C-alpha cells in the first residue's frame, strides 16, 4: 500500500499537481495594517512615469495590485499636469510577504505607502548612502516641512493638494496621515482657491511625525477576504477641529 501511495505521489509531483496553484493567484492583504501579511504581491519598479523609489535597496516596495496601481496612476497624472515639478518620491510600502518591517508600526499587509511632499524648489532628495547601512529605524526623508509650528515656504501647496485630491478620487483610500499644521494649511489653502473638498480633507488625518512625509493607507480590496478594515474616517472636513472654519 505504501509503495502505491509513493508511486501516486511521484506521478502527482511530476505532473506538478501537488504544487499550490500560483499562476494567476490573486493578491491578498491579510490581517491588519499593524499585524498582517501579504500574498502574491505586486512590486513597484525602481522608477516609472512620474515617480522614483527613494530606498530601492531595502526591497520593501511590495503591495497589493491596488496599491501599486494607485501609486503609478496618481504619479503619472501629477507628472502630466505639472511636468516642471520633481517626481513623486516614494518611500517604503511592504516586504514581499508583508509582516513587520523596522521603522514602521504598520505597512504590514501591502496597503500602506509613504511619499515625500512636493517641493516648491522641485528638488528631489539626494541619494543618501547612509541608508545603505542597516539603520532602518530612520525613514530617511530628508526635509521637514513643519518648523516651529509653521509650514515651510518650500511646501508646494498646489501640487500637494492636487495629489491628495487625486488619491481620494480613486475611492481606494482609507486615510492619509499628515502633520496637523499641514492639514490646517490645506484647509485654508483649499478655501482660498474656492476648492474646499470635504471629501479630500476628511481623509487627511493629523498625526505626529508626518512633517517630512505623507502616509497613505488604502482600503482593504474586496477580493482580500481576510483583510481587517480600519474604521472609516469620520464625516466632515475636520478643519473646524483645527480651528479653521
Ligand atoms: Zn508610513
């Protein structure tokens, strides 16, 4: 009996039938942003139309299809509308199979991505050789845009606002973390240009330590049946909570 089982096993193995079905398998965000995994991930290229990866050597540019598509689509859109500007600078997304990565509490299930803010001087961050060494606790964004509680004059209000609107218009965004001074500035700016988009503003969540980068979090894709969705952002722009009517 054992022998027949062995023969059967060999036949199945040779035919490849025992291998798990991988070809065409869908991407899966599993668990939560802070305790999760990622299966059948897509990978962002080192650069593409309108974007550049800041830390490609870290090998943390994996995500769900939705995440990779969103980055590519939004970056290309912004570059087409503002061709004179610098590219969207993309930080970490997730490891190939998700899980904990140093320097981040979340980024575990392929739905989180960090971006640098757009800059008035259109300078891209210089490649920082120190990031080659394993001090990964530093995120490595090289410019702070909130200094002494005030927005830096190098913060490009127009392009950052257009970036946030483009992201939210995909309807795939759960929330976007930014420094509260930045959110307050966008409340005022959007009002001043008669473009006060409650839908965009309500997705911007004020969060400490986000004066040098944007953290974008996508919704669980419908096809990721084991993905734990974070509660939706509250209704309303949230600008009143920051003292801006
Ligand atoms: Zn982040």
